[in-house]
């Protein structure tokens, strides 16, 4: 009985890993790897779990982490990555990936971290991002993303960090962001956003940073902003068209970084600049 159970378990491990291996090999064959990092490591002679940038889950013999940070990789993200169904963390940041997001990535329902920052990805943020409701950290900054922030993003109810800085996103900041009850970091700076900051955002008491600098936003700010946001540590609003009364910044006991400026009546403040 023991031998039989062992053989069944071993067969499952082999089958599960061979599900992930073709997905990663498809990725390897579709990109340019100038340093041959993947070429030398991602071979069928090695277990997938021993490949550079790959970690397998302890409980399930499947790929759980894909971390290819700053490897100089160039190419598109292949749809086969959507077959890594046990993936929890995906970091492809600081590379040269381009083109759109393949919709097959919407199947990665276990993802908690997505970092695709500092690439050349374009197109709109897909509505299927809303299916990834376990995501805690979503970082798409410094790409060429266009379109609006999709309302479906509100389904990411566990989100703690949203970074869309330095893209070409336009439209209004969606009211649905108020559903991120655990949100700590909100970075939307250097886009083409317009309209006012939805008042409901000031109800997210967990917020530590709000960065919406260098957009086309207007309207007034709450006078007692830190009564609503007691944990606020950084507030970057410069490069917009805000007007009206200056918030009572003295109430912000935890504030370390501040930039407020406008072309209207609000005075300019200079604090610690955001990187």
C-alpha cells in the first residue's frame, strides 16, 4: 500500500511539473535573453524547481514564484504563462517586455503579487484583472499603458499597494477604488487623469501614501484630510489644478513627504520629493 501511494504521489508530481515546464519553455523561446541566463538554466536536464528565477510551492509541487527582475529580457509575455495555475508571485520588472497583456493571465487566480513595472507594455489595463481577487500588490508603473482604470479593478478587495505611476492612463479616478479597504499605497502620478479626487477615497483610513502628481486633476481638498486618513505619511498632489482652502497639514502627525501646488489660489508647499 505504501509503495502504491508513493508511486501515485510521484506520478502526480511529475505530471504537475510537466504542466508548468512547457509554459516556461514557451516563455524562454519567445524572448531575447542577451545574458543567456535562462538559456543556461532552463533546460530539461534540470528540475523546473531548480531553474533560475523559479521557486516551487512547498505544499504542492508546482511553480509558485517567477522572479526575473532586471535580467535584460526582451519580448512579449506569452499566453502559456496562464497555465502556471499555482503561481503566487510574478515579478518581470525592469526588463524590456512589450505589447499587450495576454488574456490567459486572467486564469492565475492564486496571484498575490504582480510586478511588471519598468517595461514597455502598452494597451489598456484589461478588465480581467478584476478576476485576480487575491492580489495584494499590483505594480504596473513606468510602462506605456493607455485607456482608463477599469472599474473591475474594484474586485481586488485585498489590494494593499496599487502603483500605476508614469503611464498614459486617462479619464477619471474611479470611485470603485474606495472598495480597497486595506489599501496602503496609491500611486497614480504622471498620467493624464482628469476630474477631481473622489471624496470616497478619503474614507480609506489605511492609506499611508497618495501620489497623484502631474495629472490634470482639479477641485478642492478636505480641510481635515488627516482626520480621515490618520496613517497618512506621504501626500503628493503637485502639478495639478487644485484650488480652494489649504488642508490643515498640522493635523498630519505621521506626514513625512508633502508636495502641494496649483495654478489657482492654493499656496505651494515643498516637502520630501517622491522618487
